[in-house]
C-alpha cells in the first residue's frame, strides 16, 4: 500500500444492544495495523438522544493514529460495525455499535459521505463528556471553541459515569 502521513483521528463509540461493553471493546481491538488507538476515555451510560424509546447507551471516545485517508478509514469503520454485528435500523435507532468519526487532524470536509468535524458533536453531551476526558483543550476548527467550552454549553443531565476500564478478564 502507498504511504500516507500519519494523522490523528478521534472516534465516538456508542452501543445500546447486546453486550455493550464487549461491543465497545471490539473497536480498538480490530483497528490495527493501519489505525492504532493511543487513548480511550472512560465509559458513560447515557440516556438515548433523538429517539428516546430505546435502551440506554454506553458511550466512549477513543483517539488513534492512522495511515488511512478519511474516506478509506470511514469504509473500514462501516465494515467493522457490520463485523461486530450491526444490522440496519432507522435514524437514531438502537444499534450494537456505532462508530462516528469526530475529527481527522483539524481537517474540515464536507462531502456526501463524510462531514468533518462531525456536524452534531457540539450538541451532544454523550460525545463531549468522554471527549473532554481525553482532549479538553482540543479546539474545534470550525466553531473555534475548545471541547471544554463546548461541553460547558450542553446539558449533561443524562450522562452518568459507568466505568474507567473495559477489560474482558476483570
Ligand atoms: N447515538 C445516536 C442517537 N442517539 N443517544 C445516546 N445517548 N448515545 C448515542 O451514541 C446515540 C444517541 C445516533 O448515532
Ligand atoms: Mg452516531
Ligand atoms: Mg454512525
């Protein structure tokens, strides 16, 4: 494969069906060698947002180094969602795993398949709370605010700490 410069990518993970911790855990485990995770936030249990008549989510944010271009990485992530067991439902509906790209360096991209930074991350305490644990001073390249500042403007009521660790052998 051709060599691309390494980029930092930040991903939001969510699961509200099946073994939620195992579903989250499967993501950093499956990403090497083209993407390697170097930071994992704690895990939060969060009230469903958008469509409320469904089980509570576990949410986490992870950061990695990748040699894949954004759309190549997106294709990999969509494939991984299916490998973990995701089946099609409706918008904001329940899922075994959701992997959303939040940032790819400070790239600003608007394409039919991918918008970077993620267009709704600044409204979502279930994303900003774990994101602030690993990257509080990260500045949003469009909104020009830090993650800490964005989080302060959201309602964190439905976001509860769940676990620091996600190990299968505890
Ligand atoms: N994801 C959604 C819709 N609603 N709510 C919570 N709490 N957590 C999520 O990850 C989530 C959601 C669409 O991706
Ligand atoms: Mg999502
Ligand atoms: Mg998604």
